[in-house]
């Protein structure tokens, strides 16, 4: 059964480790992440962006697939199904469809509007026991070829949003989605410490987990980060393993073209990335 992210993140915050959010794109992704979590006795959060939700034929399809897998694969570790960077309408739809956690990303609104909309999502989600992630200070990254710098969140604004009763808070600290540019300055730990001091007990979320060096991840966890999002790294690993399979001509040998064989190396590559991240985040055996 899907669970909200609340309990697993509060435990992670208290135990000084982080739970990974791994974004899913299809059946192989979902199965790879769930099996790896179970094998390592780790809690896990499956992230679904609005785009990935559409790709997988809507939130109801995703909920059906994930619930089916939890049962058929006998998954007993805590699993949250979480909408990643949801719009206001998207968050409502995901809650309605059976997601156990949603992010409402109001970071691009003026702070007053972000507060009003976040408050409303918390009220509606609360009725169903669904956890809510909010965001302050937009997270940069490449969009249509334009590289946006990660914005640093204002600690006072973080406090205003945290005080609404969000389950977890994403705050920009120079992190960006996708690969980091060669001249990236690294995470802003002064900003993180100030945000932590201002927000008290709310578990903090670090987006853009791909490519952040291990020492920075560990320092971020020590300063209050309890959830780390990883997406691009699984995509890169999947693509590389699939490319190698085809470049080696394996799809032309025997029944190597069978999708169950063709997608197997990519599936194993995702499992390896997820396991490595769970080790780094410290969530192994914390189910
Ligand atoms: P990456 O794609 O950089 O790992 O970021 C994932 C993320 O933050 C999803 O919200």
C-alpha cells in the first residue's frame, strides 16, 4: 500500500539520512526502483512529473501500475507516489487519482500567491492524508537550451511557507536540474544553514541530485536535507547501457530484439544507480 512521505521523511530527518526520490517514466523504471528499494530494505519515493504522467497515460494509469506492482512484487518497504513540480490543477488531479504525496511548485508566483495556493493544497491533501512538498526559490537548469542559474531561497519566505504546515520544503540553494555546468559554484551551504535555522523541524528537499558530489550530499544531509531527488542520472545510465547493447550488435543476435532483452541492460543500469544513491543517502535498512 502506498504511504504518505511524512513518516519516512520525519524519520530520515531525525536519523540524519535522506530518502531518495527517483523519477519514473515507464514500467521498467518503476519495477527497477521498487525492486532495488525492497532488496536494500530502504524507503523510497517514486517521482512523477506532469510530463511523465501524461506520457504514462495519466495519473490513474500510474496509480494502477504502481499499486499493482506493490502487490505482485510483494513490496513491503514504505513507498510514496509523489507528483514532482506539480501545478495547482495537477496537484488536485494527482490527489484525486490516488497519489500519496504531491509537490505544489508555486516558486514562480509572488510569495503571497505561493502561500495562498500552497495553503489550499495542504487543506485538500490533508483530508486524504496526502503529504505536500512546497518550493521557495526556483531550481535552475536547462530549459529549451537556456541555462538558468539556481536561485537561492530567502529564509524568511521559507519560514512563511514552512509555517503553513507543509510536510517537506524544497528550497533553492544553487542546485539545478540536469547536468551541472563545469563552472558550477556548488551548493550554498550558508544559505542552507540559514534556511534550516528559519524553518525548524520541516524536512528539507534537495532537487537536482544528479551530479552533486558525494561530500556535498553528505554535508547537505547533515544540515537538514531529508529528501533528495534524482532523475537525469537514471536516464543517462539507461541510455548508455541501451546504446552499448545495440552498438555491440546484440539486438541482431538470436532473439536479442525482444524488448524484454533489449531493455534489460538499461533496467539493470537504473538498479545500480538507485542502489548507489541509497548507499550515499544512508537509507539502506531504514525501511
Ligand atoms: P536531476 O534530473 O538533476 O537529477 O533532478 C531531479 C529532480 O530534482 C526532480 O525534481
